[in-house]
C-alpha cells in the first residue's frame, strides 16, 4: 500500500484505496512526472503528468465519447506544424465531414458588385485562375483550407448564377427585339408586295 500523501515513495502502484486513486489503475513515476493507465466505470484512461494537470491524456469509452488532450499524429512520429490538432501522413477516408463555415450569401446582397465579364476574361488570361482562388502552385505548397475553399467555390457558383440570370435577361430582350424587327420586316414586305402589283 502506498501513502496518498507521498505516492512517489514507490516506483509503481497497482490499484489503490477507493477514493484515493482509481481502483483499477497502474501508476509509475520517473523523476517528477507520473504516468497512469486506468479503467474506471468502463472508461479507459492513459495520462502523463509533470504537474497536477495531465500533459498528455487519452480517454476512451466503448460506444461513447473519447478524447485526446494534445495533438494526434497518425502515420508519423513528429509534427512540423503543431497548430494542427490532427496530423495524418496518408489518406483519410470518411463517410461525412462537417466543416464549420459562413456561406456566401453576401453574393446576393444588392450592393455586391460582379466583375465585368471583360475584366474577368483579362484576369483569367493573365493569371490562369479565377479571382480570389489560390493558384495551383500555392495549393501544392501550402495545402488547402477546406472551409475557406468551399466558401470561395460557392461564391463563384453564385456569381456564375448571377451572370447567367443577367445573360438570360439580355437574351430575352434581344429575342424581343428580333421578333419586333421581324414584324416590321413582314409589314414592310407586305407594303412592297402591294406596290409591285
């Protein structure tokens, strides 16, 4: 049995008094850090401390919620950029991924201004990409923020929809003008026919 006031008096503890530590646990010490593997009420814990708060923690519940404190690496042993909570070297497969995003409804605001198509054509000819979309070179070097990219793609689809609506109005107006001109031509042709008789 180990004293709860000085657990480091032993190199390893297996089990403990109820209320002092988890009943089904193994703890061991190295210098001023402690490691623990335990199971309490069907929850598996793996944790490491060098203070009173775990520096590394894994909690797993069968059929329930599991969590990791810290970053998770898969298929790699080190992380170049620790800003990523999940860092995978390899492919990831999922049935569904939900990304928090804001959408692109701003495109339909009356104050939103579309590129004139002539300016858009010049931009594409010069840059070989759409405005506000990263270049292939930049995507290859930096990766792609899926949430931001989805907003940009939706923005471009909505802009395209507005262009089509505008072109549809122009086409209808041209068709009307053509029909009016055809009526005028038919009237003129009838008058010419009368005069030539």
